[in-house]
């Protein structure tokens, strides 16, 4: 992941004029024909602009941006029986904001919409790092909130063409990359440090450790495919447009796999927090230190993961679950 991020951050932050600008797509349009104003975003993706409608610059990328909005709906729906902690809800909320920003960005190619796409991603990764690092102190979380707010104000207040603006964007991009790599390292380390089995007196031992490791590989694999598609779509755009029978819309594929990776990552963090007994309403440790919750990774239709937690009191299911089973 760190290897791929080296190429991603280079294209995104330092060489976007070479890889992510296709201004020839817009020169055929007079400025008066742009509903939202002429495109001024720093990035113009490989999908040709305004071919279908003057209202949507990149229709396929715009529609597939909705995948990020599906993630919070899916997360809430599949885990409605769990008392999720507030950071879990907030993480899903930020993911939904990413979807809104992505749709606006690809529809308009305007710079404010680009920021609405990028900033929620930054908020999301900061929140995940806080959760994985167990930095519960109010002072620490307040400092991170002030940092994120300051970056947001500076990006909207400083004119786009000034060096200071680019400096702030560079700081945001580089710190995001560090947090992104740290997230995968921390999840992998915590999953590896888990006990192999959780004993369930009713159902027998549950091998939760390999389940979480499988979930991690699921998320990691989605992100690898997403980043490879992103890099190829940007660096090989002329070839993709002219040398294939049809343009494969790899940026739209990136949307799908990035959204799937985000959902898998959210499930990983949720599973680890349940095991640590940090989720609201959980009682995962008994007086002798043994787990009193049985946590499992279930797969809906064999492809969509969810976290299932069965609480236990005195060796049996909790009263509410006893009634449900009856």
C-alpha cells in the first residue's frame, strides 16, 4: 500500500498538471455554455467532458460517486441491531459526505466542489486514526478537530492560485497519506495480536481472529484494485481513449472499489472496537478478563460483510436474545 501511495501522492499533489489535466475536452465550449461556470478544478479526469449534457461534466463518474452514499446506508442497515458507538455513525456520515462531494465535483469540475470531495476524506481518516490509536482524551480530539477546521478555513479562504494555498493542500495530502498507511498497519497489527478463539458455551469456539484477518484482506484488496485503477486511468489516459474498442472508465471502477474498501475498513474498526469493549452498550470483558461477547464476521450473500455481536450474561444469551431465539 505504501508503494502505491508513493505514485498516488506524486500524481495527485506534485504532477497533476501532467497527469490530471485534459483541458482539450473543454476548449470546444464557450464560457457562456457552462452552467456552473468554466471548469477550474485542479483535476480533470479521463472521462470526456460534457458529451451527454451541459449539466453534467462527467456523467459516469458522477453516477458512480453514489457508491459512497450507499456505504453509510448499507452500514446502518446491516448493523441496526447493534448499539453502534458515535464514532461509527460519524465515520459513516463522513463517507456519505464524500459521496455528495464526489457527485458535485464530477458534475461541475468546479474547485469548491473538489474541496467538498477531498475534505470529508481527510476528516474520515483522522477519525479512524483516533479510533485505532485509542486516543480518547478530549484534549487530543479537540486538537485534531481544530487542525481539521483550520485546514478547511485556509483552503476556502486563500485564493486557489496562491502558493500558500498549494502549500496547505500539500500538507493535507501528505498527512493524509501517512494516516492512510498507518491505518492499514494498525489494523493488521491489532488483528494479528488478537486471541485465536472466543469461547461460546452454547455454540462452541468461534475463530474470530481469522475472520477479522479475512475482513482486513477484503478491505486491503479492494483498496489495492482501486488505487491501481486510479493510477492507470490517470497515467495512461490517451492510450485508454484511443487504443481500446471503448474507454473502460477506470475512475468509475475506482469509485466502486474505494467505496467497498471504505466499508470493509469501517467493519474492521468496528470489529476491533467490539473486541476491546469500546462500543456503546457492550460488555465484552468479565471480571476474570475473558470475553463475554461473542463477536463474528458474517457475510451477506457471501460478499458483503457485517459484524454480529451476541452478548452473554452468566453463560447464556442476554434476555432480549433469548426471546428473539424463541
